[in-house]
C-alpha cells in the first residue's frame, strides 16, 4: 500500500508475495501496483539512488535476495512537470466534485499520451476540462489517472482531481477493494461441464458456475505490446471471475459478466483467451475463431466477424469516495456497437 509522509513526500510500501523471483529488482517489478507507473528500469535507478529501503536501511544491490513477506519502502520523487497540452475534446461525465470525476470513455480514446498517441487522449481532454486541478504523483505527472482501460474498450473510469483523492483511490485499487464489472462478448460458451476447460491450468469453477481464472501475467517474450500467461511465481498475480449472462447459437458465443480481483494490463482479454473463450473482435488475443453463419445466422456472423474492436465494456464501477467516505457506484449501458451485435445474435435465435 502507499502513504504520504507528514513532510509531503510520497512513499510506497511493497510486500513480497509467494514464490518471489530470485532478485530484488525483479521481485519489486512483480509486486509494485501498475497504478504506481514504476518500470523495472526506474526501480533499478531507485535502488541505485538509495530510495529502496528495508528496515530503514537502503538496499543498493538489485540482485539482493528476497523472501516472501519481506517489506520494502520505496521513496518516490516529487512529480515532474507535465507537458501534455489541453484539448477541447467532449467528455461524457457521470459525476464530478472538487476531488474526483467519473468518465464514460468511448472506444478509440487512449487514456494517457504515449509516443504513438501524443494527443487526443483522455488526459488531454481532462487538462482542458479540469485545468490545473488534476493531481499527479509517482515521479512523472500522470494527471489524476489511477487506473486505465484499453483504447478500444469502452466504459467507466474514475479520475482524481486532488492529491488526497489520488492517494485514497490508488490505495483502493492497490488493495483490490474497487468493484469493477465488465461485459464481454466471447467465442464459445464457458461451461463448468466442459472437461477441456476444467483441465486448463489456472481455471476452476466456484459455486453458481462462476469461472475463476488465476495466473501470473507478464509481458510477452517476443511481442512487448502483448501480455502473456506465466507460471511459477513469475509475472504479476492476476485473478478474473466470469459468469455467463446469455448464450447464442448453442455454444457459438456468449455474453459474459467479468469482474476483477486484480487489475492488470489486458487482464480479461488474456484470461478469457487462455480459457479458450477469446473476445469477439480481439485481433491481439482472440485468435482466428469466427462465428459460423449456420450457428448464429448470416447477419450476426457478418457483424461479429467484422467487429472492429474487442467487444469489452467497463459497465460497473464502485468505490468509496476517498474524501467523504461515501460508497459510490456507477453503471454504464452497453455502447451502441455491442448492443447492436447482441440484438443480432438474439434475433437469430
């Protein structure tokens, strides 16, 4: 978990989980929450600068041995100036006060500027809408952003407008207390009676036919833009649960409610693909599966096989207001493209 010292400097407490990697830098890279935006190269620099401490003493060797339960304090540098420019981009705002804002993000919008997308992002829009009120911590200012969804995923995001809200929200994401449900359209129908699925490593079923997928996730060895399932303590621990809401064409496709115990990059997309039920429209993880016109009808097959993005929508977001303590929950209806595909699939039935 993270905390602020009374002098205003930010620190992050990292506790090493089971089966850690054999050296300090790798173990920290696995355990540090993604919301902290600390790359392994930056962690190595922090180690060299004496900003990683154990028992109050700096550890200067990135190859130092670690053990499960070890606790490390990371001293975070003050946020640097941020150079993204404000842009007058329309936003769908579900809620806003002095401390936070809840956005319903459209498909195609990147959350944070990057070398390939320096403008047109949610951050550019927020800088215009909120001005200088957005917060930024973690060494490089990332205004108000405490979590993300992929460019082509639609739905709900909460953004901090004050430092106290930023730290309070970040703590909730770190402790996995935020309620996040996603609606997905997937190939096939996850079924507890499926022996193939029951034999898939990391896949179990809980009461009520709830699918549970638990693996490590790490960057793909050859494609740095992708994530991959890993085992034996490598990568970041990731848990996804899912239940079938509706099915189409027998077992050709399903509407699935997914919820996150952890929040890793591409987590639902990777986990559902690992279970053999990749998302419709997902060109990165969905494989080459196609909807059969014989199973779902010609129109639904055409719409599904030509769906231009992963069919994934962040539909529910619940958290405790980090300043007032009020329990808050927001819902977003399916976007028109997913709703149209669902109606086509239902009509063919």
